[in-house]
C-alpha cells in the first residue's frame, strides 16, 4: 500500500515549482521586444547608411538600410542595446534601448516602439561632440506600462543638441546662399566668355580674310620673282658646266701625258701620279669651297626667311595678346559687376531670411513657453485637487512622505546613473589600455623588424666584402698570370721583331713592285670615281635646282624684292672674286706640291735608314736591360719572401698573445707586400671583428650605465615619463638586465594610478558641473522638483560645496509658498484651457484639421479635432535627435492614444488646408 508522507509531498511540490520556473525561463528566453523606426537623411538618399547594434557592449547586429530607410530589430529582454546610425560625411547618432523589465510582466507583452532618426551633414567648424553620447534613451516606463523615452536623460542633452542644430541650420543656409551665388557667377562668367568668344571669332575671321588677300598678292609676286631667279640661275649653271667641261678636258689631257711618261721611266710616272693627286685634291677643295659657299648662301636666305617669319609671328602674337588682355579686362569687369550684384542680392536675401528665422524662432519660443506654462499649471491643478481631498494633517504627512520618496528616488537614479557612467568609463579605460598595449606591441614589433633589417644589412655588407675580397684575389692571380704571359709575349715579340726585320728587308723589294701596280690600279679607280663624281654632281645640281625652286616658293613671305636684288648682285661679285682667288691659289698649291713631294721622297729614304739602325740598337739595349731586370727581380722576390714570412711569424705571435693591434699591423704590412695572398687578409678580418666586439661591449656597458643614471635621477625627481624612456633604452641596450624592466613596471603602475585619480577627479568635477548646469536650467524654468533632484545629485559629487545647499533651501521655500496658491491657480488654469478649446471650436470646422510645422530643429504635427462643437488639440513633436513626444490639450499622452484618438471617424471630413502654412 502506497503511503503519502509529508516528505514525499514536499518533494512533489518542489518538483512542480521547478517545472513551472523552468517553463517560465524558457518562455522568457523566447520572448523578444520589437524595436523599429525610420532614418531620414537631410538633402540626400538613404544609400550608404548603416545601423550597428551592440548588446551589453558586445557586437549584436549590423544592417545596411534600404531605400525606405526603415529598420526593425527583435531585441532580447533584460539587456541594454546601443544603436549607432552612420553615413559618410554625416553626423553619427546613437540611441540606447534598455529592455530590462520585471520577469513577472514579460508574458503580457509590450507595444512595439517606433522612432524617427534625422541625420544631417557634418559641416566644417561645427562642434558635434555632443553626439558622441547617445541622444536618447528608451526604457520601460512603469507608470505608463510601456517602453518610452527616458525624459530625464533626454532633456539633459536636448539644449546642447538644439544649439548644434541651430548652427547646422545656419550652415545649411550659408551653403545654399553660396551655391546660388556661385551659380549666378558661373552664369555671368559663361555669358561674358560667350560674348568674348563671339567677338574674337568675328575679329579672327576679318583678320583671316585680310591675310588671305595679302597672301594671294604675295604669292603672285613670289612666283614672278622665283621665275626671274630661276632663269638667272640656269644661265649661271650653263656657264659653270662649260667651265667644268674645259677643266675636265684639261685634266684628261694631263693624265694621258702622265701615263705616257710613266711608261717611259719610273720616276716620271711617280711624279705624274703625284701631280694628278694634287690636282684632284685641289679640285675637290675647290668643289667643297663652292658647296660651302652655296650652303652659306642657302643658310643666309633661310635665316632671312626665318627672321621675317619670326617678326610676322611676333607682330601677330602682340596683337593677339593685346586683344586677349582687352577681352580679359572686359570679362573681369563683367564678372566683378555680376558678383557685386549677386552679393547684394545674396545679402538682401540672407537678411530677409535671418529676419524671418528670428521671427519664427521668437514665435516658437513664445509658443513653447506658453505650452510649458500650461503644463506646469496642469500639474499644479492636479496636485491641488489631490491635496484638497485630504485633511490638513494628512497633507503634511503625504508631503513629507513624497519628499522622502523623491529624495530616495533621486538618490537611486543618481546611483544607477553613476553606476552606468562608471561602467562606461571602465569600458573606455579598458579599450584605452588595450589600445596602448597594442601600440606598445606594434612599437616592439617595429623595433624587432628594424633590428632584423639592420642584421640583414650587416650580413649583406659582409657578403659584399667577401665577394670584393674574392674578386681582388682573383684579379691578383690574373695580374700575376698576365705578367707571366707578358714576359713570354715580350720574348716572343723580340724574336718575332727580328724575324720581321729580315722579312721586311726581303719584302721591301717586292712591295715596291706591288706599289707600282697598286698606283696604276688606283689611277684607274680614281678616273672611274671622277666620272662617277661628275655624274653625281650633275644629278645633285638638278636636285638642288628643284629643291631651291621649291624652297623659293616656301620662302615667298620672307624676302622683299629689294633685298633679293641686292643679294643677287653681291653673290655675282663674290663668285667673280672667288674664281680669281681660286686660280691664284691653285697655281701656288701646284708649286708647293712639287716641292713638298721632292722633299718628302728624300726624307722618307733617310728616315727609313735611320729607323732600321735605331731598331737594331734598341733591340740590343732591350736585351741587356731585360737580363738585368730579371736578375734584379729575382733578388727582390727573394728579399720580399723573407720579409713576408717574418711579418707573418710576428703577426701570429701577437695574435696568440691577444695583442690584436700589433698583430693587425704585422698582417697589414704582409698583405701590402703580397696583396694576392689570402692568409693575412683572413687574419685581419678576424682581428677587426674581435676589436669591434670589444669596443662595442665597452660602449654598450658605458651607454647602459649612463642611461640608468639618468633614469634614476628622473625617477627621484618624479619625472616619470623621462625616467621610463631612459629605462626603456637601457633595457634595449642590455635585454637580459632585470632592473630597468622592474622600474618600467613600477613607473607604469604609478602613472596608471595618477591617471586614474586625475580622471576620477575630472569625472567627478564634470558630473558636478553638469548636474549644477541642469539644475540651474530647471530652476530658471521653475521646474522645482527636477531642479532640487539635480542639486541633490551635485551634492553627492562635492558634499562640501555650499551652492547646491543654498539652492535647495530656496526651492523648499518657494514650494512651501506655492502650496497655498495652488488651489487658485488650478482653477484659473482650467478656466483658461476651456476658453482656449472654445476658441479652437469656433476657429476650425467640424472634423479632423491637420497642420505641419518645422520649428527650431523639430517637426510638429498639430491635429485639431472638432466633433459636435467640442474641440480637442493633439500634438506629435519629432526632435531631430530622434525623440518623439505626444500631447493632448497640453498633457503628455502615449503614441497609441494619439493614434487612436486622432483617427478619423466614418465619413468624417479631413481638412489639410493648413498643412505647411507655417513652414
């Protein structure tokens, strides 16, 4: 029989509770909160806009928005999400969504949240540091049982956001005015350029017509001139050809006589050949001179043409520059006039816009003050109604309890906010620490890479030195081999020269016979060459005539008729003079040639005999010198080998005794004696490394001690950054030393503590200043409860400050005074609201009346509903930082209530004629 004991009952009860709790946890984990909205981009499309979401500081999701700009996220409960809205060249905005709610109400669910985020461009000179922090915070509102804006947080930065937005509006207007001005300037500039271009084209066309006429006339004159010159030239060419033919005939006759004489005797033949050579040279010189003169003439004509063209071009350029200058001055004047006019219009427009903006701002401020006053009056009326229902003693108790609750709530909010700020600060500090650590690691990595590069460079230099050394050894060996080869070649050369001398004597006889044959062949070849040259000269003359005719046509604008006539006359006189000089020179050269040939023949025979005698004597002298040099070289080599061996023995001994400098000196001397030997060079390289190593160690030790001494002095004087730098350098100098590393860690700890203390003090001071600033603002706007809460918050940061205490005392005095006036004020407020709504019912027709306005960085949708003669006023206020608020008859309501109560009834008239009338 089963017995149901108390113990078993407890176990069953525990099991049931456990299942219920697990089921609740699972259900809670599956629940999500829907958060969405739309991003609106100022003067641009949504492309390139991203939303990055972090959950409790960790990455959660990142999306790129589509064309409609809408976004929607399903967020886990009991978490805090940061939404960051970004677009290139636009100010980044952030929102915080806190989904922490009591687990008991999770199953009930919550209405989705919908918000608008307005993004504007980043303008130069606009301080947008306020947007580094979130512009709004959304969290669960226990009073309304829904998610809504944290008004306390939002209002703390709203004034700063409004200031930035006002500056941005000014920047937008300035940009718009600049664009309009630039457009006007470009339009005026384009118009001036078009007019100048049309004028220039007309002038250019007229000038081109004139130049065409002048060119046609010049063409006709040039053709006539060219024909006359061609006729004169043809006549001169005929005369030159006749002269050339006579000279050719005379030359042929002379050469025939020379050949006949050559057959009679050898000497006469040689003389005739020399005559022919001299004559050919003289003719070649004469021909070259004639060609040079022709070239000079051509060059002079070409220079004259170029000069005329340059003058004409300069004149045209000067005229064009003068015209361009005049056009530029006209354009600048037109631009200046247009710019002046545009500036005046822009100033007038800007002034009008500024006056309109100021008026709109004043109206908006007045409207805001009125609404704020109405809200305060409504709050006071409610409070008075509630207090009227209680007795005097209950009123006092309730007031005391309310004040205590408000104080506790303010303290709790202050503590929660301080905790959040501390967490954010700790997160920032952790990120900064990680960043510093990453920078330090990067620095160390860079230093390691530099050290590695240095080591690689030293290895490369050593390799190059080894290669240079090896190359020197190879060159030394090659030099020794070359010297040996040269010695053998010299001996072979002496023998060859002796053999050559004997062969030369035998060959001299045969060479004379060959010379005579070659001269006969040469004479024939020269005759053929002469005929070929005459044919070529004739062809060149014909080509030259054609080129000069073409050239004359191309140079028609360069020369004037009078200059051409004078030049032609000068050329004729020069030709006559040149012909006379040529004849005289030719006769003198012929005489000199004959004399020189006789002297040369005699000198050649004497020189040949002398050269042979000198060669014999030189060979004997060289043989004696060679024998002596060989003996000297042998003795010198033996002495050098002995000295070399002694130096090596001396160097090895010093090396063994660690007298490195003395050893290096001995090896260096040995290496100089025998540069090709490797052993002393190897020893010198080893000694250099040992000496350098000793020097480096000594320098490193001295450097380390100096750095430690400097670092210790800085540390004693509390110059921690300078001390850390020197400890760090010392640690790099001797990485195995522990002391500098310990001191660096000690300094890092000290600096971290100083930084933390300074940041805490600065944060506390900033929090105090911010709390006092917000409290003063609420005090100024007569928001006594909020003002008192922030003064109390300021006291937590600086308890010794008297100002917050004095202000709290003032607020308590004002609230006590106002308590007696509340009943009268609430009645007056109710009467004023009824009167205001009555005026709206008369002003607006039956149905739904909609007005949209833009006012001081916010969009306001006003809906006046008149039904059966009764009016109600609704407002939807969208701030540029993303906040959206709803009101009915001056009282705050939820978005759902706003949407429900402003929804038109069946067949109800919707009037939008007021839409945008106040924009």
